[in-house]
C-alpha cells in the first residue's frame, strides 16, 4: 500500500513498490520543512520538476549522501552529474521511463526555469497513479494528462503569485479529475496563500466528488 508524505512546500516523500521516492525536496531554508536534509538516510529516487531553489533544494546533496537516482529534465540531469551525482536519468517532456520498478512520466508545466523547461511528473506503481504538477499555471492540456494517465491522486500548487492560485487550481482539478487532490506550494512564504481554505471551498462547489486532503508538513496520506 502506497504512502505520500508532505515535506512542506512542493516536497513529497512517496513509499511505492518498496521504494522511497522524493519529489522537489527543499528542506534547507524551508521554514515549514518536515525534516532536515542531514536526517535523510534512505532514498531510492529523487525527482526534480525544475531548477528553482525551492524545488531543486537539497536534491543533489540527498542523492550524493544516499546513492539515490536523480530524475529530471535532460539539462538539469547534466547539472546534477556535473555536481557529483552518480546515477542520473535525464529525460524530456512526453517520455516515460522505468526507474527501479517505478514508472515515471515527464509532463509539461507552464512556469520558468534556467536549465531546461519546467515539468511535472506522473508516477505509477502498485496500481496507483500520482500526478505532481510542479510549479504551473492552469493549462487546458491538463485534460489530456487526465485522459492518458487517469491520476488517482493529484498534487496541485495553489499559492498564487508564482503559480496558479486557488481559483485556477480548482479549475485544474476539474480537468484532471483525480479521486483525491492534495494542495501544495502555499503557506511557506509571505507572498503565498496562507491556507488551503479558499481552495477547499471552491473545489467543494465545483467538483464535490473530488476529495481534498490538506496535509500539515510531515503528515501522510495512504493510497
């Protein structure tokens, strides 16, 4: 049975197929981080959606100290190799790879980045599908992600300012049609949405069949 734990901001720890996978582990400097990077002892895969500091975060150091495989867009993978990561899977948007028994698809996100393009990930294992949208605005092809991958769980940014806000994120939920959505990328910084209350209210009005699970940093949801 899979488990998804919120590390704060856009960071998540996933236990799937007897593997531990991190996405966007920004821990050092994150005021709401659920752990310290130095406390991370076992990770198999680290996925990074794009190279902004609050997403790349501690990914490279975690890979170096645990031997985890780094997964990111090609240019970011090259950067990870140049900075001492031994196992790197550099892929591109539209590609699906098997990494240690976990299926990872890279999908588009509408945002910015320095190395390569911003991305999202669709993670599949144990018969479950998780869509991590990365930093993104609302875009219509989220409907295609739904039609192709059928996410059971969506991890959606709601913070506004750098990404879509609660209203747009609720529209994204309508397009993606997950059974469950977990909001992310809010609370951490003063410019971001301070809570998930507005998002929860709008989703209940627009798509009451979708369950919103608003975690606290460190809390987990069992798939």
